[in-house]
C-alpha cells in the first residue's frame, strides 16, 4: 500500500478536556506518524473556509461556532494508507455509530463535538494539508 499523508484536527471538545496526548497515542499505535503539528485557534473566516463544502448544510453555522470555541491541534499524519487508516482510528462521524476502541467511541461528546476531523480522500487531504501547512513545516 502507498505511503500517504492526511490532515487531522483535534477539535475544541478534546483540547478542552486535555485529551490531545491520548488521541495522538491512538494515531501512533495504528502506525501513523505525526510529521507536522500546530496548536492554534481558528478564526471565523478560517473555519468557514475550511468547512466551505458544508456551507449549505443546516449544521454549518453551529459547526463553525463550535470549531472556534477553543484551541484545535492541526496535524499532518503519514503512513501506509494513512487516509483510510486515520478514518478507521477516528470511527464514524456520529459517536453513537462508532466502533469500540475508536477515538470517537471513546471520547466524542456528540455528532458535532466529535473530537477529531480527518481528510476523506487524496485530493481533499492535499488541499486540507495546504490550508494549514507550508512544505517547510512538514518533516517526515
Ligand atoms: P467532520 O469530520 O469534521 O466533518 C464535518 C463535521 O460537521 C463533522 O465532522 C461533524 O463534527 C459536524 N456535524 C455536525 N452535525 C452533523 C451532521 N448532522 N452530519 C454530519 N456532520 C455533522
């Protein structure tokens, strides 16, 4: 399987509960490597642009409000089949449907406050990584 890169965000519900380390351990245990990382606060414009694809969805305004409600940790993860592997480790978007042992099953509070975001496809991953990181910031 090819080595890929994917964008991960540890969301405000998780940083608020000091779960950053526990979440990163799940990625590392699955064979994913953190090759870039930044703790930051998203502005309203950042969050609206990042989630632009969801602009017409009924949950968009609340999602943006939630994503700017506290710090996030944005990261690039690298590994074999990293995009699918990260999604497997995260679990289903709605924690009620997430498999045992996944991040969302163990930590998510709701479908909105679901602790982590991960890119869903190669093109999205490339665009989302570029949204947050310069090539110089990524060290594998
Ligand atoms: P994420 O993987 O970051 O992508 C979009 C986010 O929208 C999703 O995780 C959830 O946090 C949030 N969201 C809120 N409500 C819904 C919903 N009904 N369906 C899908 N995503 C939702």
